[in-house]
């Protein structure tokens, strides 16, 4: 039985992880869960899965949850970053599933790696902001980092048993999001509600907006560089609206291996939790006789400049990716609050990158400092 801790158990990935656990209670034990402030759902999860620990990032919400938990439930309530770190590095766990959204996932993940815990990684920002640091620490501690994103899980599966030195290119597929095929002029005044309507996947609000700008794919390009140790010019993006092929690897002999399946995040979640084994499930099976076509097209970098900004940041190296991520997090939140327009997101990301003085091989403290600087700079820009 694998004992797991879940950072972000109330979000889209977290709740789907618990769906996987629910159907395989003889194989997984949920030792700890966490959320930012969604204490009503946390209470439901506590009642059902009976974890030993719960961490709530928001201090006031943690106090409120403590008062809500029935006296007959034995659980330790933790709070703040200290609480997230504690449930990430418990002696009682085997696997940390990081489903938390944003830069907040970096420090707890690093602490888990230092304690030798297997990482099931759904938090893109960990590798986007500190890829070199995280991967070096994982190698030093002999820790497996198992990707949960459907695209990176696909690549991971395609590379299983292959010689990684024989990779010619990695091909990340993108659905194109809700605005595929739209012109720049058509997107000038789109609303957050339009941007949140993803055609294929059910995701959280932040990731849905990232998908609409193609920043999500840009962050995945950066993540792929660190996960699979490939250079940016060997990572391609192709728009595949049907989301059936989750990603591909082309090898030096020109052969391509692709991983396919119905769009369902529970599959890569389950694979990360059961690796190196596969587990029988009742997920929907792909029926090729019902597939009318699979189509592919190049991403439009003029209409979706965030993808180009991500490539540029990765190629420039140093701390540019940390700046890109921090600026994007602030701007997505501003867009969700109707304070800026859709194209203000790439506009102010670019301004922040231009103002930044990069550090080639940053420490954790320097990354955290740059993250704070980037957020403050963006906020000043949009005042």
C-alpha cells in the first residue's frame, strides 16, 4: 500500500486523485491533505478519507476548520507554509502528489525531495521557476519525479525503456484552448467567462486562463526541458484539437512513439501513483471506429504571444522563467478579477522580462526574491 500526501486536495487534480484513491482503497492510504481555504470541501474529505494531517495555507481558514472537525476525528490541523512543508516531508508518506497551483508549491516539493519522497508532479511552477535546482536535488537524493500533467506523462510513457540519448525531438500536443482559430482582433475584448470555457478538459480557473493564452503550453515546454533533459530547440508544440494524442517523441531514426487515450486526467494521475505498474480501471476506452479524424496544426504565435515569451525565457536561461511565471500569475489573477484585458497579460509579462537582470544559477533564496520582485513590478505597471 502506498501512503500519499496531497498538496491541493480540493482543486481539480486533487479531487480527481481522491477519485482514483476511492476506487482503490486497498492500494492507497491518504495520510495528509491540504488546501488554501476551501475548508468545507476539506471537511468532507477528512470525514471520508480520515487522513492524519491536514494543512490549510490560510491561517484564519485553518482556525475555522479546527472548530468544524468533530471531536471523534483524530487529526492534526496545520497552517501556513510551515504546514505545507510538514505534510510534504512526513516520515509516514511514500509519495507527495503536488496538485497545488502556483509558486507556492516549490518550497514544500524541495523539502519532500530532501526527505527522499517520490514526487508525483502536477505543479508546473516548481520546475518552471527552479528546474535546475529541483532536478539537481532530485538526482542527488535519487528521488523519482513522476509527471502528472497528461502531456508529460505521455512523454514519460513514450520514453519507457528507450535510450534518452536517441531523442530527436519531443512533440507536445495542445488542444488550442477555447480561442483556437480566432484572430488577434477577435480576442481584443474577450471576457474571463469566454476564456474559462475549455473545449476538452475540466481544469481550475488559473490553468484554464493559461490554456486560453497558450501560456499553459509554454510552461509545459519549460517543464519538459527539465524533466527530460532536452534543449528548447528540440521541444515542439503542435495543436491537436481532439486531445487524443497526449504527446509524442521522435527518435533519431525518424520513428515516432505517441501515447493516446480519452481526455481524462485520472489516467496520468493513476499512472504516477502506481508506477512502474499499471492498474486495471473502468476509465473510458478509446474507440478508434468512432474517431472521424485526428488533426494537427501549428500554433499561431502572433495571436498567442505567451507561448513565444515562454520559449524566449527558456532560451535566455537564468531566472527569466521565474520572472515569466510570477508575472503571469499576477496578471491571470488580475484578468480573472476583470481589472485588465486579455492581451494585457503578454504585454506586461514582456515589460517585466525586459526590466529583469538575470542570475545564471540562482539559489532558492534568490529565486524567491526574484519572484517577489516580479510580482511587485507587475503590480506597479498596471496601477
